[in-house]
C-alpha cells in the first residue's frame, strides 16, 4: 500500500484548514527490510503542544495508535481512514471541544 501522496495531501489540507495547526512525521522504527513504522504528530503552534499522535505501519497503512483531542481510533483502521475521520471530527465538534494535552 503506497499512499504516501494521499497521506501528505490529507495532512497538508488538514493543517491548511485549521489555523495554527502544523504536523511532522518521523520514522519511529525500521528493521531495514520490510517493517517501517511512522509517527505523525499534530501540533498546535499557538500553544506549542502536541494535540494528536498517529502511529502507523508504512507498507500496510495499518494504524497502531491514534489520539487526537478526545478522538481515539481502533488499531485496525488504515491511515487514510483515520486522517479522513480526523478532518470530519473537527467539522463535527469544532471549537466546542477543549484540546487535551497529550
């Protein structure tokens, strides 16, 4: 599953649609052969804190961990589904929901 462009486009759209939100992605683990795990940090730059963390396996897109504000996803979801849910979560709850420090 090579959804790199889709993932980057969704993350860029998410940060563009949300004032003071940025993101970064790091490789948390790689065995150098076929297992690579990335972590996406969603950052509220106005408060200088992480408001979301998503960890997923690069090849399969399987999400191992997801927390954004009060949204939590099951480990079996794919990264693209989780990013779309993240965008819909803010449309649904918006500013009514208080940010949690992770």
